[in-house]
C-alpha cells in the first residue's frame, strides 16, 4: 500500500487545526486542498516561466503584486467550482467522501451556497480589475465548472464530457491564460504588444493536458460505489477498475516519455539534461508506486490518486526550474 500523502493526512486525521479551529478546518476540507495546491503551483509555475522568458526583473515588486492578485482570483474560482460540485453531490459524497463538510453535515447547503457565491464573485471581480486575459481565463473556467456540476447540463454524468471539462480547464485554459496574463504584465501592459506563447509553454501545456486526462479518469475509481448507486456513468463503471487503472498509468507513462524525448528539442528554452533526467526519475517512481496498489482496497487506491497529484504538483516546480537553469 502506498504511503498516505501529507495532504490526505491533514484531511483524514485529527490534528491541531481541527481541534482548535474546527470552522477553518471545515473550510479547508470544503476547498479541496489538493486542488488548491495544484492551482497555486500552476500560478507560480507560469509566473516563473514568464520571468525566465522575459528575464525581466525591473518592476519585480509590481509583478509580484500582480502574481498575488492572479493567485487570489484563481483560488476564488477554484473554491467556486469544487464547492458547486459538492452542493450537487451531497448524497453521493455521503457514500464516497463522507468526511466532506456537506456530507458530514458540518455545513448547511445554504452556508455552502453563500461561500460558493462569494468565491465566484470575488474571482470575477479581481480578474476584471487585473486585465482581460485573466478575466477571460476565469470566466471560461467558471462556465465549464458550472456546466460540469449543475443540472440540467451536469456534464459529469458523461465520461467524455466530464474529462473534457477537467483537462480543458486544468490543461489548457489555466496554463495559457495565466502565461498570457503574466507576460502582458511583464511587458508593461502594452496594448500593442500581444504576448507570444513560446514552445516551452506549449510543451508544458500539452504535458499537463494529457496528465490531467489521466487524473480525470482515475478520480472515479475510488468513487465506484456511490457513482453506481446514483447512476453516474463513469469510465470505471463501463470498463472496470483494472482497465481504467492501467489506462491511467499508460497515459502518464506517455507523458513522461514524451517530456524526456522532447527535452532536447526544447534545449533553447530549458536545461535538457535536468528536465530529461528528472522526468526519468519520476517515471520510475510512478511505476514503482503503481505496483504497491491494492485495487481491492479503496484506501490504497485513494492513496495512489493523491500520489498522482503529487507528481502533478512537481511538474510546476521542475519545468519552470529547468527554464530558469537555461
């Protein structure tokens, strides 16, 4: 069985924050910490890549302020999307994720609606004041997040469209939108200067896009029981746990091999030795971890799912670092 990640330990076990600040702890669970960490690292990662491309450190304090507001807008959008999903999945979560605040009756639906509404308004308001690239990114993300969860559309009922929403937001919209916005900030907000998306940014976007496909189809494996009971027709229900597990691992393997081979094609933008070797190590760790999973044990599957998220987090540290090491 894989070791439980630090994120899942914070969520699942009693701790100091839970005992002394139960309201804060409930909000932390409601915000789905692994998605908050992923969003935060994607904002930081795209900022570092933009800094590396521009080699622009004049006005550094100003760009750090823009980074903060961009992060806050993205976090607001993140809480809106995951909160709306929980509001629509209360009964399902009582089977699949009984520790979540709504499922555990720590939050009333009305309280959750207030939080979701404030988060969405906050995200759009901040983005509107920061610039049209960020506003476009946040708006499209919220629209797809709403379509994913909210009836009558509720795209999460359909495996393809559910995965489409997740990998489009995480893989394309967030990466490209953030890079365009931050590049625009670093160029001095020049109207005549339209940011150009570099090959390195396209490479990271493609990697994250395909990686997110693996996350999107894997995330339903531990939720098999509740999804089946409420007729959420996921890929796991259609193909079975073993098939979806192997498919996810194969997709991740393709991601890492592609980055290893592509690192030398990007040598003008990245350090190819660092990028290629680090991805070879991560690929080895991925396969080692996959052999430790007991597919008949929900806790083991969930642990590996959190492990995949850790690999996702690392990409937003390794790839920008390889750009800065050029």
